[in-house]
C-alpha cells in the first residue's frame, strides 16, 4: 500500500477491479465469490442494474444542493422508511458513525428537554462496535479503539454481554440517558441478542425513563430477512435507531430514525450535515428500497439464509475440532473457530472466496442478499475444502 495513506489499514495485496452480483474479479482476471460484501454493505451485490441506473440518471440531473433546499428524493426516502418501521422521523447521514452521533445527541437532547438535563449517560455492552468518531468510540465497548484518544467521556459505560443483574442495577442510576445495543453484534463476534432479552430491555428502559437505541448499521437493511432485524421481535421497538451500510448498497449513506416523541426535542438548527441526504445518495437509497420492498424479496432472503444456516451447521458437524459454533442470524453469520481465523482468511482468498473476521475467533460472512442457493453451496464448499486440508495436514 502507498506510504501516502495513513497507515491504519492492512489491506490484502490484490486489486479487485470489477464486480457483478456476488462475484468480483481482480486485475489479473481471477474470480472470487464475495461473501463479505464490503462488510455487509453491498446488500444487493455488485453492479446491480437498478442501482447503477438510478445513480447515472441522478448524475445527469443534479449532484448537490445542501439542505438549504428541498430534496424530493430525501423526502420520499424518509417517508418510505417511516412507513416501514417504528420511526416517525429520519435524518440522513453519510456513514454509520454519523448516524450513531446523532442518535446520542437525540437521546441527550430529549432528556434535557424533558426536565432531566443530568441524564447524559449511555450504557452499552461488551464487544459492541458503534463506529470510529469520538462519540462512537466512547459509546462502543472496545477499549482498543479508545486507547490514546483521551479518557472515556463522562457518562459512557459498558456492561458484560448478557449480565442482566448488572443492567438492572445500572439502568436505575439517575444519570442514564439511553441504552445502545446492536440487536445482532457484528464486529464483536457476530452474536444475536436473544429476543426475550431485547423485550426485557425495552421494559426496563420504559420503567426507568431511559431511551432505547438500536444500532442496526450492520444487521439492518434486510440482512437477517426483514428490513430491520428487530422487526422479528414483538414488543421490542426502539426509540432511536441508527442504520447505514446496506441501505446504500455501496453508496455512502446512513440514517438516524426516531419517534415523534424523541424528535420533538430537536429544534431548528440543533443538527445538520452538508452532504447528508444529498440527491445522489437519495437516488441510490430509494433504488435499494425499490428492490427490497418488491414482492417476495425478503422471503427470498429468508429462504437462502436457511440454506446458509444448514450448510454452516453441517460444516460444524463435519469439523467439530475446528468449528465451535455457528453464530449470527440470516445472512450475517459467524463461524466461531477453535483457532485464530486470520490465516484462514488469506487461504480462502487464494481459493477464490472473500470473507471477513470478527472478534472472538470468528470468521464473518455477510454475502449479498441476492446470493443464490448455488452460490451459498459453492462458498461453503470452498470453506469445507480448506477445513479438510487443515485436518488432514495439521502441520501446514
Ligand atoms: C460499521 C458499523 C458502524 C460504523 O459505520 P461507519 O459507516 O463505518 O461509520 C457502526 N455500528 C455498527 C454496528 C457497524 O457495523
């Protein structure tokens, strides 16, 4: 990688230059199955014709205006998302971290406007990842992302994942504004929060005057077979939700959604963004929704996700010494390994499969939602061959 790039990444050597659906090709013509999808971003695969057309058409009309002017595509996208979920209001951003930042601001502002200015605290859970801006690393539970960036900001704390007793105690503290949680933890190890825990959390928040914020940046956008993961769960709607990644299908787009109750605390001028909600992003965002809201789309995702689950479970059955568990939900899955998965990732790439990793020795799969059963089989076959090699040649 060029010395001119801030050395915070360690990208693979290959240069991927073209994509089509679930497949990508490098500059030497080698083909890969893309089962990480820009980390759960290319939700509809590469080079989706409807998305490409939407972007090209908008590019020929107007690129940018700022929010000094009405943006019809933005009004339409906000109305469509609000019609499809708990939310009454949407604000569009360029990234997940910005959506998280606004979520934090919404919660504090609502507490402040409702006579509780002392409620500035946020509770999150170990392993959670909410982005890389200052607010996001402070609400996120991973210390390594805060190291060297000053003391943790006032009010932010994280609890053990699944420690209900600690939560019940902490949430009664008078300085708590909100709880933030990923309904399916991505980065931290691809773990689904049990449904009854989210229902319990919703109740606890209500009983204590605390707001509930979901981070569906990774697990939303149809990833688990509904538009948003929490829609699988009765009685567990949030007050505020951040989404990004898959809602733009590869174009930078995020959003914070909230109820009218929460939104009522935000007066004119309390938030803004130069690029957020610009015509280009809105054109693509609407095109993504056109595809996802078409008849049968989510049923298709659920069916293929079922195939993926089966294939991964059988992998676990065949390689019990390598695979400890299959985690996650829908098309966001983890293979929890008994060994460091990093070297495996490179080997799988040589074999033509792109996948990611996550915390806790997990191989992370986030294929495009349009992957076919056949592509799922091909991908899992590649993993199978690699596992077989490890078992039969343990010295390698
Ligand atoms: C990726 C991610 C973010 C941050 O999104 P960016 O677009 O990288 O700022 C926040 N939360 C979760 C759960 C994510 O996976």
